[in-house]
C-alpha cells in the first residue's frame, strides 16, 4: 500500500460524500495504491450511516468507529495504528482542507522528505478567536522547539510512516508530531495549502482548548528532551 489517508470525523454528515469524491478525484489519477480511513469519533448525527454507505461503494475505504467522542488526537492515533500505507496523510473532515493539495504533499515525500506539512497561508477563519491565538502558539512552539513551522495546527500533513512509527499521541498532542519526528532525525518541508470556508456544520474548536495545548507542549518537550533522563528535570528542581 502506497498511501493511507486518515480522516477524523465528528458530526460531519453533510460534508462526507463530497469530501470522499474530492479525495478520489485528487488521488485516483496518481495511479498509486491507497486507502481512506475514516475514524468516526463518537458522532451524534448520521455521519456513521453515511460512512457505511461509502464503504459499500468503495473497497478502498475503511471505517473505524470509536466507542465515544475521544477527540481528534485519539482518532488520529487509531488511524495510524490501522494504516497500511508507506505514506500517511491526515485530512480534516469538514472540507476546509482541499484534497487537491494531497498530490503535492505526496511528491515531497517521494523527493525524500519525511514530513510534508501544510501551511494555511490564506486562512479562512476569524482573526481574534482563531488566527491570533494560532499565530502566538506557532511562534512559541517554533521558538522553543527549534522546529520552525508557520502552521502547527493544520491537519493536512503527510508523513513517511517509518518517521512516526512508535509515537503515541494523547490529549491535543497531534500538533506536535512534526517535533517528535524531526527530533528523531526526520526531515521536514512546509508547503502552502488551500483553506476553504466551512461548507456545513460547526467548528469543534474553542478557546478552552488553548490551555491544553500549552500543557501538551510542555509534555512534548519533556518526552522528546528528557524522557530517557528525567533526573535532569527533577534533580535540578530538587537542588
């Protein structure tokens, strides 16, 4: 299997049929073997029913149903665990990511990069509640990790599977996969990608998640920098 496309889904019933068509229209002409994994993250609408219809029509599709709403990170981890492709691509289920950007990401992986990271350069979100907090978070993460990206929050990213094999994700830590991969020796490139207005449904994002991102950033720093030598942290604090 060349490529696994992982799509976390939570209450996206009106977006899924169009999204799946766009994925096939974008990736099908590449002539590669690919699968599409939809992870139903405890949807309360008819998303699961629509996904089951898609599965019946398309043998490339697999649906993983989580027992309840765990969140995007757990959904992505479930997709990673089930993926068979050498390249893993993450894509939002709300149609704001454009599947037509997928071929460019795949090409960068084939060129030799381990991570091809999407950058929503012309982001279609509100400034105060979305763009400004995102800008601050991206600046701080880039500054303190040394992995400089404009857009850590963009779901649309492609990874060489071996670059993220063994990484376990929790809470909101899917944002920091590039940090983990680079610190394990992976190479990364950032590409501008399209960002569209939400077609249907409502965003699952709110500012209450900001403090979780900060705590997860500290956790990511500990895991990548001190997991094998925790005495450096606790010993210094003790002294």
